[in-house]
C-alpha cells in the first residue's frame, strides 16, 4: 500500500494504491506557501476521502509510505512542517517538480520543460535531479503563459509609445483593454493566471511579429536553460504544461528532434516515488 499527493496551485490530487487498485480523489488548491493551514487541511481531507474510497479507515494509511509533491515547498524546514502536520508516519514532502519529471520520464535520463502558468526546467540522471527557474512571475517564470501575457502587455505599451511597431495582435489587445489606461489597470491587479489568459494571443498567432518576438525570447530561455542543465542530444526532452506545445516548432533542430511525449502525469510520478520508499518484499 502506497500513498501519493500531487498538490498544485489550483488542484490537489491524492492517490492510494492498495490491493491491486488505484483510488484517486481531486480537491482544490494546496500551495503550502500561500496557505499552509488550508493546504494541510485539504491534503488531510484527501487522505480521508481516498481511504474511504478504498474501504479503509484513515488510521490504516498512517503507516504506509507516502510521497507528496507540493506547490510552494521552498525548503526543508517547510517540508518538515508539512510532514509533521499530516496524519502520516512515513511521509516524504518535496516541491512538485520532481514528481512531474519522474511522471514524464520514468527512470530515463533526460530533461523536462514545465511551461504552464509558471515555468521550470529540470534534468534527471539516475538519482541525480537538478532544476532551475520557477521563481514566480515577479522574478522569473520565463517562457510561461503568465510571462508571455505580461511581455505582450509590455510590448503593447511600447508600441503605443512608438518605440515598437504595432502589429495586429498588439493593436487588438490595446483596443480590447481600452487603450493604455486599460492596459495599466489590467496589469495592476492581474494574477499570474490572468496574465496567462493572454498567452493564446501569442501562441495562436505565430506569424504576428509581436507574438513571434515573445516566442523567440521564450524559446531562447528554454534552450539556454536545458543546455545549462547538461542536456545532451541523445537525451529525450518532454514539454509539459499548458503552453508547452507551442514551443515545439521554435526549438533548435537538435532539441526538436529529441522531443518525446510525457509517459505520465505528476501524480504518476508521485506514485512512482512513493513506491521507491516502500520496503522491498
């Protein structure tokens, strides 16, 4: 019997493998930095629900190996705090990137570019794991949906000031938001998710000069980051996340040829990591 949690900024999934069956429940957000108590309560609720689905008491899960990949885990102290707060005796808590990488690659040496609302890049080689980025939109998240949306707003204002050439995409955005004052008002209160909602204006208009500029900039970050992680041409690359597929046609030839579909999800990866915690029979 093993337990796994994939806790993200919008959805938390809890999975239990028991007696040859997998039971999964989905709940709301579980970011332990933005809402520690709420995330712990949600995970605990998920543990109770998945136990019920398997016909077990929550207490029966206390001793089973558990791996939790959670958004917002910024270091060992926070991870230990989460582990102590949960009704589990053998829980390993980490940030959510490793589970996503193991889910995508299995045990194969290779790289993953996570390009959703935020972004991260990672490489695994056996038990060695290294990731870069993922610092949030204020300080990073380059090539992400939120970053693409924000950069399009910046370009649009620069075009309004005649520092760049307006394009159909930038003109439409300026009109839709009510001119420069509307752009400023939008950005003043926008969350990363709201910025990310603008990303399709770029990803769905690759021939627009403003959109193409942002895609080239995002691609340069991905390619530079993967090379910095030590990617080699014989290694697979998986692109995961909401805007990931848009970058496939922009990558350098060697990297494009190395692209492979993800084997599974972050929850699959969390379960695989939980299995590694289980005693060998």
